C-alpha cells in the first residue's frame, strides 16, 4: 500500500472546515479527477473518478466520524483505499486540515504515478483547492454533525 499525508491551514473556523468536508457531493469542486460522489446514506458513498486516464467507480464506507475532529473511510469495492481527515484548531479563524490516504495502486500507470510522487502532489493541490473553495465562500455549503 502507498501512504500519503499532507496538511494545510485554512482561514475559516474549525466547524466551518469540518462541516464543508462532510459535504461529500461537493468534492468534485476541489478534487482533481473526481467526477462524482453520491452519499447513499449516513455511512455509504459512491465514487466515480478518472485515475491515470481510466474511469473508476467504487463504494466506500465512512467508518469513523467525530464532529469537528475526524472523518475516516475505507473502500468496500474497487481498488483498496482508506483515509482519514483530521481537523485541528489553530485559532478562532484558522484550522489545520490533515489528510492521510492509503491506497493500492493498480497497473503500471498508477504504480508509476505513485513512485513519481504524483499522488502526493495531487493530494496537496486538492487541499489547496479546498482551502480556496471554503475561504472564498466563507461559509460551508452544508454540514452533518452526526457520529459514526
């Protein structure tokens, strides 16, 4: 498995950053290659993305969700992948978002991309786009405060 972690400070309150991240269907606005995320229920997500020029679909389960603290998930179909995003209070108007992803590259292109650091680079750019998205809005598009 390949493992990647990256953090970014966003200039919004912790609850705003967390609430926005719970809006999975908005991920295509800031995640490169993600074409669709559908939330099927409180725990189940359907993903469709282009990875290495290939369209892939998979289902994932949210396995842990603690408001203003953490969201963790794991795939239940498709290529094995799992991740966690943690939210850390820095100041009343600044939150550190730390994203960690584990995934099993499939095929030559994905293995090469992983070895060349393209996944880590994409993850950093996705977090930068998340920062720009939420800071430009100033408020979240919604939020789910439940526990999993």
